[in-house]
């Protein structure tokens, strides 16, 4: 897409209306200001239908951060991402939940213009990553799956060098880095070599690094994998704050609790495909019940006990080590199981809320973390 100079000093981009097959106006690269050509205003005015359609298209362009249709990635003959459809709206926290090997990172790298699309349609910030990779990369903050910090350098130096890639002046960077280190709670480690940081600190530093250019879209590939619970909560808290500040979050995870905590909307990915899409609550409502009773039985008695649950639970899932009974009233079911003459003698009973892990199990027959 050719870039035009607007009336002011800001660089603006033409708005191409596909129905008209040409530029009909201009907008800021971040989509915040849209201006339709005077001549096209009257053109749209001629036809109320066309005008409404055009207005809707323009609104969609401003709100859509990513749009993927039939997106596919192959490595030789192997298909890592197989015709997936999804879109991410400005300001939302959108997740890819799935086990190792599902194709999450491959999808993220295509979004980040770090890996070419094999087949399908992909727009990122209304740009085509194939032709505008550099523009896409410049506008996204990226937290890759593996920390790619310079371990020989200090915390401050890592951020400074990264900021210099963006051509940001040193004085501005000093101030911004100070603020970012406060934000990720690493101010006291400013002069520490990265080698000496804990896993959680390194992760927070990569997040700070992704924010150096003040992007309004952040891609996070497994932001808390391998961290202990306390370190994970600290990262979640920071991501939640960014979301509140209006940053669009696109993240991958194989932790169902992370997806539930952070994502407004998510897709469940398995074996290169998207198997479900919705908010955490919608997914649970659509695919499982509200509550679950987990039962452990003495060795050798599990199958017989599970059979007795038939007709009393909405669905029964028999796992190698336990039985899951899905129901809308877990307390009533637990009371029933423990009844005098019911012939079931569980050695452990856990009543809990249904989770995205249950949804994954239902849809794929497998567990998220193998
Ligand atoms: N560069 C590559 N070359 C060949 N195969 C790859 C490459 N990257 C990923 N894969 C394969 O693609 C599949 C999906 O990988 P990935 O996107 O990393 O999944 P996830 O991030 O969900 O764990 C895996 O089977 C992986 O081995
Ligand atoms: Mg991955």
C-alpha cells in the first residue's frame, strides 16, 4: 500500500474500498482517525446502501487488529496450521489455547510477520504481512516463546539496545526505560546482568522490551510457561493492567487457567486446527456443564462405579486415574454417590467448577498438558 502525506506532518495511509476498487480516503496508521474523500462522500450519498456498507467497512477496518481466513502454514509436506479462521478486535485480549505442537507459535509468527503465510488470507493492522512485513513488525510488541535476551548485558542495556533499533533518541529512551522498569517491577535490577535474573524476572524484562516502542498490540507466546505460581500471577497482573490501558493482547497458552484469567475471547487449537471459539464462559456453557465431581475409586472398581453414575450425571468421563461426572449440581451428585446403598465407595471426591480443560477434553478426548 502506497503511503501518502496528509495535510499535517503525520504519515497517513489510503483507505482502499474493495467494492470501489480504489482509495476513497485516508487514515492514520493506527486507525484512530479516518477521513473519507469529499468526492466519495457524495458518491456514497448517492446510494444509501453503498454508504452504509462503506461506513461499516471503514469501522471494521479501524477495529480489526488481525483477520485470518483459511490461514495455513506448511513446513515441507507437514501442515502446522491448517486453514484456521479468526479475527482479533482492537482492545480485546485474545488467546490461542492448545497443547504443545498445536500450531500456536507458527500462527503467532505469521501474525508477527516473522514467518511467511503458506496459504490463506491474513491482514494485520489492515496491512498484508507479505508485502508490509516491516511496517507490521514496527507496530507490534512481541514476546517470543523463548526469551531472546542478551544474557551478557544488563537489564537496562537490553532495553536500551532494543529501543535504539526503533531509532528512539537516548534521552527519550532513558525516561521510558525507567517507567517500564517500574511497571514490570525490575527497577532495582536495572544494573544486573540478565544471567543473574530468575525466570519470572526475565519474562517481565521481555515484556518491558516489547513495550519499548509503545505498541498498542502485544503478541505474547506462552508468557508464563515454566514460571512458578507466584511469578505467573505477577505477569498476569501486569498484562491485566496493559489491557486496562487499552493494549490489545494476543497470547498463546497451554494453561487453561491462564486463558480463563486473561482472555476475553479465545480459540482452542489442536493438531493445526481451531476446534472451538468463544469467551471462556461461552465455551464452558456450550461444551460442558457448570460443575464437575471428580471421583477416585479403589483399584479395579472404577468401571463398575462409573456405570452406576449413568443417568445421574449429564456425562461421565472415565480417565485412567479418576472419573469425571459432569452435572449442573455437583453437591447433589456428590451426596448421591456417597449414599448408603449406591454401591460406590470413592476414596476421594472433589467438587469443582468446570474449566477450559474439561472443554478441551470433551472436544479432543485428550488432556491439555500431557
Ligand atoms: N520450523 C519448523 N520446521 C518444521 N516443523 C516445524 C517448524 N516449526 C514448527 N514445526 C512443527 O509444527 C508443529 C506446530 O508447532 P508450533 O507452532 O511450535 O506449535 P505450538 O506452539 O502450539 O506448540 C509442530 O509439530 C512442530 O514440530
Ligand atoms: Mg509454541
